[in-house]
C-alpha cells in the first residue's frame, strides 16, 4: 500500500488524499471500497474508467505538486532593531561576527547537495552586510532561487534587488512609528524600497506581524495592500518569552482572522486561503520542505525552531544531516490531534508553536474555524 495516498473522512464525507502532492479528491460513498482495494493492491487500473479518467486528468497519483525544498539562511546575527519575541534573537546578537563568504559558499554547497532549490536570506537584518550582493550572486551560481527578508529600514542597493526573485519587507505600518512587538517603523524608507524594487520589476511581498493589538485592523491591511499593489502575508506572533502572552491572539481573534482572510482574499496566513483551494498535509513543512541555517552555520529543523541546533554544516555536516532525519522522526502528532477530523488538512499545525507550548498548536482555533467553513463549502459543491 502506498502510505502517501490514504482514504480520510471529514464531516461525514470521504476523501482520497495524496500527502506527497497535497491533492484531495472527493469520493462518493459507493466508490470507497473499490478505491480502498486499489490502495491495498496498488492496481489503479482496476478502478472504474470514469474514476480513473478523473484521477489521470489531474495527475492525482503523481507528485508534480510537491513543493521544492527551501532553506532560510541567516546571514547575520546583527540587527538594528530589538523586536519582542523575535525567533532568531540570541544572546550573541550584535556581538558575533558574520560568517565569511567562503563559509557561506560551503553552506550553499551542502544545501545544494541535499535538494534545496530556494534560499531565503534573513537575519538579523541582512542589509547590514556590505557584501550581500556578492552573497546573492554566489547563491545564484548554485541555481537557487533567492529571496531576502528585511525590515525595510535600510536603503536596498540596486545590485541587491536585481539578484532577487522576491523581496519580503516588514510592513505592519498604518499610522504608528512602532508596532506591538517594539519594531520601529520607517514608513518612508520602506516605501522608497518598495518603489525601487517595483521599478526594477522585483516582486515585493509585505509581511504583517499579527498580534492581539492589531488583529482588528486586518481589513485596513487589505486596503494598504491594494493601495501599494503589494501582496501581503500575515505572520502569527508567538513567543514563550516572559511577558509576551498578552500579545497572543485569543480564540475569538483567531477565528476572526481566519474567516476574514478566507473571505476577503486579501492576504495569506499559514495555509488559509480561498475555500476552493483545498489541499492535504500530514505535518508542517519543518525538516522536509523547509529547513534553516542559523547565523553560526548550524542546521535547524526550520526557521521557527532555531533553538534546536542539529550541528554545524561547516565542521560536522554529515552529523547535522543525520540529526535532521532523526528529528523529523520525533515530530509526533500531539495526542489531542490524533483523532481530529481536520488533521488531514492542517497537518496538526505548526510544530514550533506546539513544542513551545507543550501541547497542540496554540493557534488551533484559527485552523478549526477555517476548516469548518471549508467543509461546509465542499459539502455544498458536491451535494453531500
């Protein structure tokens, strides 16, 4: 039996899920037995011709939709801000020297050998490196797609912009000089960077950090996105640091955020999009689709799991990669999620938040609100 393709049930409906590609197919109840038999025997040719034609038409049994592996590469610990709850903040911030280009070349080589196709250069603040353009060119030589994440407070040189596939800018500004996580907002500098990137035809994506203090402004952010012709993504604030709890979204705010995003189609937040965009996943992207390298050259399961140092890609790369495989094997589904009928869609949520909380993903209420609505939409479409 192909373990990547499974029959699942949700709200009294039956689905065939390909967890490699994310594809989901609705099954009429009378077809479940014949599909189950095909799963057990591997003989998909035995399916009724009409069903087989439908699966073939969308390449359901293939893996063409599987995402390419990406890696965050934190090219500096230095930052010109001190945001509350920053996932990459360490005791070495603004004190540890940056890795050299030669060291980063070695890291790129390791990532290339292990299937990474896109690198996201982050920090700290990557624009604090004077050699960022050279670093981007070096990544390009490995065939990587290259993206940069910046707070937008520093003028971005044209030679940096020309090497990018996407520029991600923190843009949670509306009418204030700082946001809820103590990030200074240099509105005019950010807008100048946006204008220059757009003039060079470099796609820009705005990142909005959502906290309990700005959740009610979500529709205003949609308007800002339209005004500046910039797509936006919402980054859910989470930190287990002391004093951060008041900034976390409560369950009502989580539900409001999920449904507003899904129905307004103005922003994207962690797998929540239009109701007709249906896909499955058996876990979050950590370890498999998305990994991370910290500013000291250590491999981590994902950029939100920086505290889990798996080993240096500079001094012990083989050990680091083996530990990554081992860590992936320890990513058990929380007990509370195992019998949840929405698990086929949410993949048990964000592993980083779940590990930090010691229980289910604290943003479970957001996922549940969205998938309840999506299930209603599916039922209407299939007439179940």
